[in-house]
């Protein structure tokens, strides 16, 4: 008889965690599990490839304020949102949110589950911890030593995590950060699954730009926000151009910093060599045809874009964020300290010493991503 599984996420906004859970759900054997996905803050227009055998449950209005920023609400001058967010904050601070969760679960969930997986950091952990499912699992994607959105609710989050049967982290660095901050004992690392067939197949599609053949083409992909620090990428690009190094850089993505980055590129007088291409439904051809992938992030949990790049045979240079060293392993690219100067020096050395690029390329010819080993670990957990 199939077991009942419930996955819980705060939302399905397009990004890293959403792609990760979509890949995971596609790989679970639906003949052995009845799978429900509770999306606490549900959007009607979510464009996510969730398998048809997964039953999606929408959260209620109360949970729609979990991922709403107070700063954004104040900027919108939305009085209703402000008071609803304030009520949620007070409930979290006083611990009353545990009773609210217990009551709302009775209305939202119509069956009993064998295993419940809180798949996004923060509130989903609290939601799952305050249910009666026998096997509770928390998934962690964030390096909380660098950024922790739940730090104001430390005691509530700690209590919730200690109620879990097991905690799963996407990288060693994420695991160490959670262990040190919350004192969790029953914790392990499972890397994210990757849809390698889709990545390779989509990389063969045409691009709407043509890369230059007489210079090195750099590419980066991600949301244009502080976490990804593409301003760092733009500034390092300028310094390399000023050094006389022939490069073109291509940035794929959209987000709140898009206009700021455009202004920075204009100020740097690099509009001819630093190209902001915007969001692409299929970024893989742009990665596949580049010479080098650049990750300039301040913060990551496990940067799946590095996996995507090396699956496509593209060497990488990355700042030292969680997961970068585990993925690149000193074989498929270079990891540098997490600051502007280190990224500049590292890129300059790689670009001036082409034998390093050749070495990484040769190593990538033998690279193979294995989903089966990861799925074995996931089945043991669920």
C-alpha cells in the first residue's frame, strides 16, 4: 500500500528551491507514494513543472503574509497587509503561532501522513513541527552563518528543529552552520538532484545572441538581487577590461537590482562588453556556449547553477559560498575568497593562464552527475 507523503513549502516563486523540489518530485516513485504538496503562499500563476501525480494544496490567507516583507508592505502603504503581518509577527514572537498552525492543519489537510517534509527554511519547519505526523523531516538550503531571516524567532525555530526526526542539509557548510547555531544532532547532507537530460537537451536550442569568437565569453545566471551580487561581477568585468583583457560578459536573469546593475554598467562605460540579457525561459544554450561560468554570490546553500554549468562541460569560477568547493572539487573550476578583490585576481589568473581552462575542460570530459545515489539517500530519509 502506498505511503502518504506531504511536502511543505512557503511558496513556489521561481528560483533555486523551486527547481530543486520540482526535480525531487519528478524522481519519486509515484507507485510507492501518494504525494501532496502544501504551498503555504499559493499564487495562481506559478509557472512550475510539478508532476501531475502530485496533489497541490493551497494555504490560506494567513500564511500569505509569511514571506511578505514589512518594508515592502510599508512602501505599498497597504494598511490591511500591515496589520495582518503584524499579527503574524506577534504570534511568532509569543509562540501562539503553534496553536494557530495546529488548528489550521485540521482545515487544510484532509488525511494522515506517514512522512512530512518541511522543504524550505524557516516557517515550513515550524508548520511541520507542530503537526502529528510520525516522521518529520526538515530540509535546509541556507547558510545561516551568513544570512538568517528567522533569527528574530530563534527559540521558536530551534524548538521546531529539535522536534524533527531528521534534518537534511544541501551542503556541508549549510550543515555546519545549522549544527552550530541550533545544536542539532540528527543531521546529514544530501545534495540536490539535477535533471541532466533536460539540461543537456535544452542546451542544444538556439540563442538570440551571438557570442564573439575573438574573445573569452563569460556568463552568469541568477536573480538580480543582493544574494547573487552581480554588481561585483560588473565591477570585476570593468577592471579586467581596463587591464586590456578581451572578454564579453553575459548576465541572464531579472530582479530588483536590474536597473541598478544597468546604471553601474553604464557608469563603467562597459555597455558594449557587459550584456544584461534579462530572464530567459531556457538559459542553458547561453551557458553551454560560454567559455567560463562566473558565480559572484554573497550567499548560497548549494549553487545548482554550478552543477548546470559543469554538466554542460563549462569550467567555473566561484566565490567561496556553501557548496562551491563540494561541486567544483578543485577539478572543474576555481573557488576564491568571497570578496571583490579575490574574484578579480582569480579571474585574471585564469584568463591569463589558458592552460588552467584547458585542464578544467579535460576534467569535465569525464564528469558524470549521478542522481541514483542521491535518491537512495532520500528514500532512506522519507
